[in-house]
C-alpha cells in the first residue's frame, strides 16, 4: 500500500536548479560549460570574511546562537543601513535568517493565514509563489511587461478583481533586473497602507545597480517587511545567510517561528559575515565587473539573435524575448546547453504562461565567459 505524500509538496520545481544540475553533469564529463543560468557571483567571499571564518573554526565551538542572530551581526547590519541609506534602524528589528529563503518562509508564516491572498508580479522569482502555495496562501499573479518596466504599479493594483492581504515587490527584480524609482515605489507603499496590505520588499540585489540608487521600503512604510541576503552583493551565496527587518507587530511571532523551524542561523556564517561590511571596496569592484559584463551582453546579444531585452537596471540578469526563435523555452535552453555548452534559464521558471518565449541570462561570471558565450550563441543561431 502506497504511503501518503502531502499535497503541500505538489509545487513546481525551481527550474534553474534543474538547469544547473544538467550543466554540472555535462561539466563532470569534461565538456565545456559557460554558466549563465544561475544567479551566483563566481567570486569567493571577501578575504576578511574568510579570515574570520578560519579564526572562528579554531577558537569558537560554533554552538547555537540567539534565534534572531548574534548581536554583533545585527548591529553591523543596522550600521549598514545608516551607511547605505542614511536610515536609523533599531538592531532589535533585525532578524538574521538561514538565507533569504528562510526569511521569506518566516515572513509568509508570520504575516498571512491559510487562504489569504498575496500579489506578486510575473515574471518574478518562482520561489515566492511556490512557498506561498505550499503554505496554502493564495497567489494573485500580476502580469507585467515592458510598458511598466516589468514592475507593478498602483494603477494596475487598483484594477485587480481580487483584494490583497499582501504584496511582494522586488527592486531590482529577478529575472528582469528592472527597478522602481522613488516616486513609483512611494505610490505602491501608499496604496498598500491605504488598503491595509502588508508590503514585503525583496531587496537582495541592493548594491548591484547601474546608475540608479535603490530605494528601500524601510524608508517608505513602517509596516513593511524588508528582506535581504548576503548572497548577491556580498558574494556569500553558499554561506546560506540573510536577514529581515520587521515591523514591531511581527517581531515576537517571527522569533517563535524561527526558534522552532531553524533554532538559529548558521553560526560560522554569522561570525564571518560581520566582517563583510568592512569590504565595500572589494564588493564594489565586483559590481564594476558585472557592469562590464552587462555592457558586453547588451551590445553583443542583439547581433547573436537576441534583440528584445528587458532593461537591466540592477542585479545581474538579462531577460530576453525569444519568441522569434521558439515557443518552448525549456526545450530551447536544453538544446542550447547540449549544442553550445551555454547554460541559461528558461523563462517558464519566472512566468509559467508567457515565459515559454523568454530566456534569462545571468552575467555574474567572468567577462571572458560572457564574450565566449555570445560567440557560441551567434554561431549556433546562424
């Protein structure tokens, strides 16, 4: 007799991870792979972070920490907001989490009940809707396109047939890299406040922008939940560490949830991460390389057959319309990997409907890899 599998597990896969697995398998056979599929800096964590980790391994027993994170790290995060945004943040509002993924899970559990409705833009990061679905929270998809730079607007929200209990915003966004300017973001925050909608702001790509300073929801709505990560700008992807800034009404709820779900964030990663805020020069050098990679792809992808590109204001992604090449982006990306060694992510990961005609390229790797990838794609599509 077959044993039961929970319906909560009946969610879509995170397709980029499937693509990365296929790319790694190809690489393991000795074949060339250019990794433009995964949003992961190819640089190691900054030197002071590695030194702090080595020291901690020798001197610290690495036991549990406070559920909300070690005080030293929470204080450094608070100082980062003063340095980066000129904003005063009470360290008691900061919760260190097991990656931003842990922060999303905790925030959704604390802020919403089964059957609540949470809006999110499509194309968008797939884990939002998949986590919400696993928690029996209704996902309200908000299709956006180039006419609003792939971001929701207050006018679009006003036209929704379904009332919302929450709204997730990402600026810069994944997969398009588009950003909200201060005025647009303020209108969204004002709309949420007027409607009693909880605003959750995904700010994990803050620091990786090209000519436009990011705006934090922290500056716009005292009831917003702000989520960030050490993975992207801070180049600590595998350390599995993030943080959230909470309004006071959610603080104890999140503390109880994280005590039971995670006990505490990874101790070694926390100790090491406190040093990353002394590394802005090294981190900004990484961003300068992303900017160079961005310029290479924006200049050369059209000549390789990828002409319709979303505006990448930040992050390290280019979202390309490939409707003239395919109506099956998953099959297209599989063929691309098999025939050229270039790994990219099919758009259906970010938009199950319209994403069949889109592909996402990540340019977080080496500039030489970007140049080689374009050469391979141009030869492939001749």
